[in-house]
């Protein structure tokens, strides 16, 4: 390695340190501003021509927003429609309706796994809170489930939601990795699901069964009543049974009871985007397919089109037939976009940073250093994402930065290896989720936990997901 290469590596290290400092200092600079400032400084320090720096920033931000931003917007709207129409609630309640008391945590993991496909972690947890609070009544007096029933049910939900959020497209984090590393989308979905299933089992029901007896968690009664509609605090099981029977007390904005969403349509609305993306990958593996069909599947299987079709399906097949009015739908869609505006800006800033790393030669320097040191690229990607996410409080920052650093190395890898790298980076981004992450506080306050209880449950669960995700990618890499 030359002196110039070492200099570029030093610039990268200083850039990451500066990024962490800007976000965590007294300034509390927004990650988008911090990423932009660090990108500009890194470009100047690395000697990138002044007339090209602005072009790098614009190209990087615009490119990633074009690939991921629109998909993210459609995904946010899809998740909101499914929530407002009662589709996600219907899926969750029917999954756990006939479960035995000892198996309820496992069914809760299944419900969260399905609901987590189109939803962010925080949104998915809020959707599941009424179900968790309601079903906890069924576990309260069960000798087969020791300790807090809330922890026994929350652990599988947290594990499933954060696993999908970090490791499986079409979530924005994995999509950023797919775009930045030029990975095969369908293959990444398949690999992500293979890694996700054992990860959710271990970090969810298994760990939940162990930790529940050790935590005395009791959510605020008023909060439970707010989420379950049970003012007496003693009828939570009855409400769940009524919902399973199709007699929901929810009403539309006109005051009429909301019509129950058929279970099949509710599940279909969740899975439409994923199925379309997977069909596109299958088409690539079957050379005998007619050209017209192949081109059609390529169009419908692109992330932005697949998510758009999923949104239209949810709108016309689920939301409108459920009785949700057009005005309410328009307001909900507008609110869903406002909720992801900050994430879109962070993604844009990350794209600018990635482009600067490429154009300034820093990415090549990382590739040279890693090749010389014989570092495992999966471990390196996981570790970078883990440290950046823990330090900045943003899983998105961890993913976009790690993706930019490792993009040159991924260019020489096989399709399977590249998809595994996407999953490894995503797994790293969800680990060590602590007090500087919004999800930590959502879990803590929702379940009335102390700081120690939230650490032993939420932080440990997400770190288990992170480590298990890495181990699964390393295991599968033996096939690459």
C-alpha cells in the first residue's frame, strides 16, 4: 500500500469520527446535514477536483433517491393503508386465535413476521400493541408461561420486526444495500428470508421464554385501555375473540362499523410486492420463458413498480371495500409521507457520501487495504454497520455508510456473496439498539419498562438478531 492509500484511509476514518461527533455532540446535527458536511470535507481532503465535488454530491443523492426514495414512499403508504383498513390487525388476530397458550409467543412471531414485510419497526410495533396487550390476558394465569406475559409476547414481535427491517427487502435499508452493491434483488430476498427464520426463532420465542420470568413488566393500565378499548382493564381477551369472529368495534369516519377485511385479501396485500420481485428473479433463472413474459416480469418485478402495484392492490381491494372513505385515505397517505421525510433526507445524504467515496478514490483504498489484510468482507460490513448505527443512533446511516465503503469490494464478488453482504450489513445495523435509537424508547415507554428492563429485553433481542444474522450469512457463504 502506498502513502497515498494510507492517506485516503485516514480521511475515511476521520470522516466517520466526524460524522459520529456531529450527530452526538451538543449540536445534535441532523444526520442529513452531518452527512452532507462530512461528504464535502472528505471530497476536499481527498483531492477531488473542486468542479466535480458538487456533481458528486448531486449525483449520489439523486441516484439513491431515484432507486430507493420512491419505493420507500410507496412502502410507507402501503403500510398505512393496511393499518387503517384493519388488514394487519385481521392477520395478526387470526394467526393467534386458535393458538394454545404455550404456543402463543410462536404465533405472535408469525404474525409480526407477516406484518413486518411492508412496515417499519416502529410502525409495526404500534400496530401489534393492541394484540400484544389483549393476548397477554390469556397468558397471565398460564403456568406454562412464567413471568411477564408482556415480555413473552413482545420479544417475538420485536425480533421479527427488527429482523425484517434490517435484513429483508423491500425494506429501505436492504434496498439501499441492493442498489449500492448491485445485488440481485430476488436472490437477496430469498437469502434474507433464509437467514431471518432461525434468527427470529432464537431471538424471539426462545430468548423471550428465558427472559420473561426474570422481568416484572407491567404496562400502564391507562395505556393498555387506550390500545385495547377496554376501559375496565379486564375484558382484553373478549375483545380479541370478538375481532376474530369478525365483529370489530372499529368505525369509519362516517360513524359506520368498519367492514371486516377478508383474511386472504389482507395477506395478499402484504405479499404482492415481494411475490412480484421474486417472480422477476425466477424469470431470470428460466431461459425458456417467452420474451414478452420475461419483459413483463422484469417491469412488474422492479422495486418501485412492485411496491406501486402492491399499493394499488391494497387501495382498491382492501382499503376502499373496508369502508375507509376517500378523504380519510388521502389524509392517511399524506401523513405516511410526512413520517418518512426525514429518512428520505438521510438516504440522500448517505448517497452523496457514497458517491464521494467512489469519486475520490477512498473506496478503492479500502478495497486495497481489506484485500491485503485478508479481512472477511461479511464481518467487515457487519462491523461497520454495527458501529455506525450504535454511534449515530440511525440504522440507515449505518447501512448507507457501510455500503459506500464496501461497494468496490463487492464488485468482484458472486451474486450470492453480494446478496449475503447486503444481509450482513443490514444485520449489523440493528445491533446494540440503545438509548440513542427511537425504537428503544418506544419499547420502553409502551411496556412501562425501566432502563435496565428495556436493555435486557429490547437491546439484547436486537443484538441477538444482529449476531445470528451474521452467523447465518457466514454459514451460507460456504456455498458461495
